[in-house]
C-alpha cells in the first residue's frame, strides 16, 4: 500500500478533519473548569514549592498535559459540540488518562472495544464520526474508516506525524526502520503501519543484541524469537539489517533513544566505513520537546533532598513510566498512581511499582517533617495533581491529630 499517497488523498477529503471546528473559546473555558487547578498555579508562582504544616511539596518544573494532549482533548470536546447528534467513536483512549476518558464517555463518545485482542469496529456505521487519538491510528484503521464513509477527526499529535514522515523516508530509501518503542503500544503500532521493513527495539539491551548480530552474526531462530511480534512481515535479520533508519515512540526515555541512535551509527560505521555510512544509516531528530522537558525536569527534581516522589499518570502511559524510572535510578522511594483516589484511607497508597502489578504500601509517608516530590505524565490534568497534593496534606494533618 502506498501509505503516503493514501494519507495525501485522505487529507484532501471533506470527511477528514485535523483541526478544531471553531469552538476553541467555549471549549477552552470548559477544559479550564474541568482540568485546571488554582493550587498548581499558586505552587508554580512560588518556585514550584509549597509548605503546609510539616509537609513540603516540590513540583517538577515541567509536568502534566503537553500541548499535543491538550490539543487532542480540545478537538475531541469540539467534535462533540460540532456534531451534537451524530454517533461519535474514538478508536482508542484519547490519551492515557482514565479521568479524561471517563469524561468523554459521559459525553456519549463511544470507545471501540477490543475483543480477543482485536478492535471491534462492527458497530461503526457510515456517517458516524470517528476520532483518532493523540498517539494516532494505524493506516489500515484510517483506510477502513474512510472506506466505510465515516467522518474522521484526526487528533494525532504533529510530533507523532513527524515520526511517521521519518519512517516514510526510510521506506523510500529502502532502509529498515529501527523503532525504539514498545511494539504493542498504540503509537508504535501506528508508526509501524507506515513503515516498510521495521524492527521494534524496547531498550538499549535489545539494541545491543541487534548491533552484535549485525557485526558478528548469530542465531537467527533466537533473534526471531526475541523479536516476536516486533518486526514487519517476512523480516529476515540476515537480509534486512544492512540499511537502518532510526525512529522512536515519542514518549520513550530521551537519553535511551539517543544512545540507541548512536549505537547503530557506530555499528554501521564499523561495518561499512565512513564513506558509506550515509547509505547504511539514517536518523532524524524526532524526540518530542514535551517528553524531553518533562524528563529533564524530573532529572532536576531528583537532585532535591526528597523523602518520596509521587508520579501521577495512567498505568499504560509510557512517558509516566519513564519518569518513575528516573526516580528508581536515584533510589528515591517512588509511587506511581493514576489518580488521587489511590491514596488512603489512612497512611496507605495503592501504587504500581515498575513492571509489577498494583500493590499497597502502608505507612508510606514518613513521620515528621517531609519533602515530597511530585510530577505527572503528559496525559495528566493539573486537577489530578492538585487532588494528590491535597490528599498528602490531609493525610499528614490527620496523622498530627
Ligand atoms: S508527549 Fe509529545 S508527541 Fe506525545 S502528545 Fe505530547 S507533545 Fe505530542
């Protein structure tokens, strides 16, 4: 399929929208009242700190809703306003935040269900309006919805589209796209759908394995088992690793994406020499600014003397998980929660340790004077951060009585 030509045709269709519908002013008021927080504004104005009683909260300099997410949510709200009677669907969570998704459900936006691992589009009829989320949709989904005669409202973040353009360039030059990401993450699935040949690597270890295979060869069966579900159809590591282009899921750990890019550059340099490097290696900068800012802010936050860090964001949110990884690397007790409801009753917190299931920690807030770092992922509204902070204050106040 010529994905580039398809996208071009789709973008010219009158049933395709990728901007709002002129209701920005009303929607921005609604979003402000539903998701913003006065307390957070106050803390920001106070150099990101707030002390109450024996608790000091230190907020990361940058956290929460990125502009891509804000934009997607605003367009979804505008869509509801613009199509008050039409049936509206969304192909996935608009963003990885349970509160925001719940709010859309209350506005009668239907979510495509996943049955036996497959999305069930059977309820979607011609004339329905279908929203594509901030992290995009696969080209096959877009084609299906277009063929079915749906109105498509595409909220894909422009940063994600930028990655898609990169993999289109890889494809044109017959480079295999090495995608740093999680093969089953919606954004990576969408990116893969635009790629020609691709291989998804999760981390530096996997990238090193591939680099070693390129330089020294290895066990092909083991390679294929290791990257099961993470490569294009018919992928052959003995044939398809001669020309590489680098791409990424926009919310991966920035430093790791850079290291992986450099690793493959070195590998191809070693194998083909400097004169031929450009024929074997291609990289564009596709790390999203918002991800970078939030990770940099977290790196600053962990320099503070903290008793614990609370990271707020959806449990399936990749960028939130990476923020928590930074706290773990510094050995600071960290608690990943998806809403303030996970705190209490009493001095307990239900949280998700990295790569584990939810668990409950009792007496998680130490006695006496404490300093707690707080940050949140790009899909988390300030209101959730405010509720979390209020709960921490309340909890310590109760403990003092
Ligand atoms: S994290 Fe970056 S790529 Fe993802 S929605 Fe936000 S701005 Fe866009």
